[in-house]
C-alpha cells in the first residue's frame, strides 16, 4: 500500500478473514482460513472495497495483487468487477478464467516470473481471454526471476532490480488507464 500511495494513488488492503477475527488474531491459521472462504464472499468483500473507493476518489479504480492476491485480481476480472485497470503479479489462474473473455472491461498488465513455470505456463490462456475481452492488455514475463520476486521480505526470491522495473511498469499502467 505504501508503494501505491507514494506514487500518488489511494490504496486499500482488505482483510478477507475479518469475519473470523482477522489476520492478526488468526496468525499462521490465516492462510488456511482464507483458503476455505467461498469465492462469492471474497468477491463481495472486494466489491465493497471497490464501491468505497469509487465513492471517495475520482472513481477510476484499479487492482494489483501478488501471488494469492494476483489470483484474487484474476478472480475480480473473471467476475467482471468494476475496474479500469488491473495488474496481477504471478497470480494463479482461476478455474473460471474463460469468463475473463466475456466479463472484464479492465486494462490488464499481467506480470509473470520466467522461472515460475507452473503459473507462467498459463499466460497464453490468460492473454487469449484478455484479447477476447478486447481490453488493453500486456503480458510481462520477467526474465531470470522466480515466483515472489517482488516480495522484499523473501530474501531467497526477492530480485530488487526486477521488482523495481515491474513496479515502474505497474505505476505507468495505472497512470495510463486510471486517468
């Protein structure tokens, strides 16, 4: 959130486990709790955040997420969420990914890690759906990095130069499509 705010954007991050007491209370159990949440509940929570942002900003809302969060961005796109722009970072492909081709209206920059072959292998399918949707789209496969290359708390995977370049591309994307 700090990175988005320092780039001049309003940013929010919701705790999808709030109904279960929240991430702080759940601690290590938060990951399991999130994994057990119904998709529609997560989408409803995201939609509430989007509605809040639309009512309290210029109204042009984008979404960015990393890993699980990248998957949540793909879920939002497949659900046709009211977004102007989206940047999923190495997000897993949702089972209903083909809905993106008929439901999304968001300009999408999808960021993948070259060495993350399991997730990056889905990039052509995602690109196909974005093209079907007719939205501005770009697939960015960052060379020489693995999953979580943007996570500065993960010493073994963090790639600062690649992360910086990808983040600059993210901010440029949002400046172009959230204007």
